[in-house]
C-alpha cells in the first residue's frame, strides 16, 4: 500500500528549517522583481512632483530638469510644436515671465502606461491657480529612461 506523503502542519515550529533556504530566496526574488517593476512609475511620479515644486517656487530652470536636454525634445502646446530643450525653456520663459503668470501648479496623474521597459506614456491634468485668472488643461507625456534617468522626451499640453 502507498502511504499519503501529505503532512498537515498545525504548528509552525514543526517546519523544517532547511526549507527556509528555498522559500526565503524565492520570496526575496519575487519582492525584488515587484520593486524593480514599480521603479518607472515611482521615478515618474517623483519627476512630476519635482516639476510641481519647482514651478510653485517660480523656478522654471529646475522645472526643466525633468525634460530631455536634447534638440530632439518635442513640446506641443497652443502655439504648435517646439523642438529642442533650449527652445522649450525659452518658450516657458516667454509665456510665463513672472510668478503672477506662473501661478501655482497642480498635476493630477490619470494614467501611467508602460510601453516598453524604457518608455512610459503619462496622461494627466494640469491646473494653474493664478491671481490673473486660473487655467487648466490636459497633457500627454512620453518618458524615456536615458542614462538611468526617466526624462520627458515628448510633451503635448493643451
């Protein structure tokens, strides 16, 4: 006759300590994989928070640090497409010459969608609270991981 090899463990102290050498590394590898998978979203949310804080401090240059510093950066706004980091900075400085025009910025991130290991699409809403009149709209961003940093390579804000 065949004996049943299933053993019910009612007492955790009865677990064979040798099995922990298999279970613990396996559990840690799952936890590390989940953490690694969350990194793009976490980095993107941190970049968006950095933008919000810099804007609200009246610091457009720090706000721009989250953009890819390259001539291929694409910004699309009400005035049409603008290519290049410097040109995008110049556009911001012209459109928002002082803190009254800048107001206080708030983002609502509606979706972060991973397109590839090094690319994410972001959909959100922006709101400016200003003494000269509030403004709001939506944006889509393409974040790409470049030199271990998540940067905005395409911004369409309206």
